[in-house]
């Protein structure tokens, strides 16, 4: 609107200046009193018109420059948005690649077992941890209750319920989870007891360790025990982080650091072999 007003003012002043210039040619100002008037009116008016014209020209250049900058800014912002989307996709692809690589290594580590891959599609709890979650494979894919579930670099949990195209998994960090385990270095048995309170500190309970000679130490490997009634033997669970003798002087207790990131489980491997018990 202000731009249109400026154009109108410029047009009026230019028209008035033109009229006065024509009069200066038609009327003989050298012998006419209008010569004096023209000297006081026409000259300052022309000077003012030149100043106004110059100002308007500068303003128009300024507006055009701002319009160009705005257009370039929009273009650059569009490029930034596109690069942000591409970068996010690359990060997701990289994360998925790492997950698939971990599952590939797990598949080869336990190659004697028949396995099927699945995606996590839901979790029960509203917190940060995957203590109970649902996967997108079920009985139609040959899955059944008590099948062991792997993720990351080790044991994630066990199937507790199965539908046609889904299965529910209880992870080893759940409060109701107990896994019969053993220390690889000493062959002593223990229990890995889930606790959602402890996993906030990145650890899981290790209890009832039968270690009469107190040989188990921090850094030792914890795997599923051969005497477990549901878990297949030798599956990596984690590593001892703390260990001490109980007050009864008969058993030892402590904590392990799990091999699975229970805050972020997207893909799992389900071992289709069930533990054979007599």
C-alpha cells in the first residue's frame, strides 16, 4: 500500500514539474514577472522531485532486495528441511543396519538352533523399558509359548502367550522373571531375577550363587544354565558387575550388566527349539 502511495506522489510531482517546464518554454520569463516566480518555485521543486525520486528509487531497490532475500531464504530453508529429512533417514538406516548386524551375529553364534526373526509391535508398560512386549509373529509362523527370544547380543526373554500372528514376550528384566543361570568361568549356578527398579541403574539381580570357594568375580560371563526347565543352555545373559558373600556365608549375590538394551528393542530372533525336559 505504501509503495502505491509513493508511486502516486511521484507521478503528481512529475506531472507538476512537467507543466512548469512547458510553461517556461511557452512564456518568456526573461521579460515576465513569472521569471522570478519560476526561480523561486520551479528550481526548488525540481530539486525536491529529484530527491523524492532518488529516495523512492532507493526504497524500491530496498524492497526488491528484501524480496530477493526472502525468496533465497525460503529456498535455503527448503534445502535445510530436505537435508534434515535425509539425515534422519540415514540415522535410522544406520541404526537398523546395526540391529540387523547384531542379529546376524546372534544367528551364527547359536546356529545349531532354528530361529525366526520378528519385529516388536507393542509393549505393555508405559515406562522406558521393554519388560513385556509383543512381536509380529505367532502360531502361524510356528511360534509357541516358552520359546527363547534373543536381541542385541544375548537373551532378551521368553514367549509367554501366542496368537495367530503375534506373540507376547516377558523380558528378563521384568519383576516376574527368574532365569536359571550359571557362571561360565566357575560352572556355579545362580538365579537372575528381574527388577524394573534396578534396571534404571543398568543392572539385574544375581542371587543364590552357589560358589563355595568364592571364585566368581566381576567381569565373569553369565549364561543360561543347563538345568533350566525353560531356557536353552549357554545363551549369553550378561557379565557380573558386582558380587559379594551373603550373610549366611553359604551363597553369594550381586548384579550383572545385561547384553540387551531393554530401552530399545526393535528386532528379535525367536529360537523355535523348545527346552526338552523329562
